[in-house]
C-alpha cells in the first residue's frame, strides 16, 4: 500500500474514532449511551490501525500527511484513555447505587413478608 493510501486509510480511521470518542464523551453527560457495541467498534478500529503504526513505518520523513494522521490518532487514543477511565468510574458508581437499591428492596421485601405474617 502506498504511503498516500496509508494516509487516507488512517484519516478515515481517525474520522470514525473521533465519532466514537464524541459518543463516549456525550455518554458522560447523559446525552448518549455508550455500550458494548461502541467498545467493539473501538477495538475493531484499533485492530484495523495496527498495521499502519508499526515503528518501522513511523515517523516517515517522506509523507508528512501520514505523520500528521498518526499524530491525530495518538491524540484520539490519549483522549479515549481519559474518557474510558471516566466511564469506568461512572459505571462503578452506578453499580454501587444498584447494589444499594437491591439491598434496600430486599429489606423492604423481608419487612413486607414479616408484616403479612403478623396479620
């Protein structure tokens, strides 16, 4: 694959990654749902990108556009790392909330059962 084609492929991957990154960030504000399908899409993009980022091929002095696209990809990955950590923390908090609610509902159920037995 020529370097020009590689730059175009990396640019396309960057575009799709930017969309997924935006969806992940919007999920943090409650504007969007970030679920397993987006995680799988991110995994597919990183797998698709792997052949283009081998150290022997980058940086490439003859193709500045390719280098620029690789730098954009790197920036997306850094943003993604931060955003995914924030999503993980949000999910841990929600899990704690759900566990608390589950314990509460279980206690209410036991209380209701006990109350019914005294009637």
